[in-house]
């Protein structure tokens, strides 16, 4: 069960992913959902849920003709598979967060995976040899994690603390 801190982080991230919709509320081109079921990319029919999933609307990428595990993959409701996955660690271990993110990036249709956690001693994944994977980590907030020392993240719009995801990653649809 999620707590208020976790849900606040998820809510803000969902709002950010909706910005390119320019305020369109009904049938926006980008769908942003919290915890939709997808099949585990490394399992046999097992379901898992990301904290945030970003999809293309079916007007831009048609509903798959065959539900996953047949091509092209879909969520468990038959909608196009999420292209951007966000996992927010709150009570789970960093090892669990890394494992979840690594499972998602193995899915062909997933273009971007963001894992968010900032406890003291955070270490990013030790398996950067996965295809299409690049790792970046930094201390969010005005204090360095676990200290009273000021961080460089002390204002909005600091490029070093931003993640830029190309909009076409949401609509990417391989053959």
C-alpha cells in the first residue's frame, strides 16, 4: 500500500507527463496512468504494475490486433504497451527498484524507464550493459542525501537536474 509521500511524487510526475497535451482533457494524444497492469517482460503471464505508465492514444498508435504475448505487445486491457515507465521507490529496497527497472527496459516497446529513489548511499544499477540503457543519477533536493550540506539543486530549471525525453518516444511503434 502506498503512502502519502509516494503518491505525492507519483502525482507530480503524472502531471509533468501530461504537459505536452496542452490542457486537452478528453482523448489527449498522451495517456498517463497510474499502476496499469502489464505482463512482466521476463515472465510467463505474470502481471506487474509500474507507478506511472505513459502511452500513446490509440488515435496515434492503433490498438494491437493481437493482445500480448503476441506482437505487438499491449497492456492487459489490449491497449498499446506503455512507452515510458516510472518506478518510484519508497519502501522497497534499491535492489528491488533496480530489478523492476531492468525488467521494464527489456520490453521492446518501452523507450524510457525512470527509477526514482534518493536514500543515503544510493547506487544506480550495476548492469549498464543492457541495450539502449544509459544511467544518470543525482541528489534531488536542496540538501545532499543524508547530510546537512547544500546541493546544487536549489532552484527550478537547472539543466543539470532535468531529464529530457523526446516526445516521439511516446509514439514510437516498431514493426
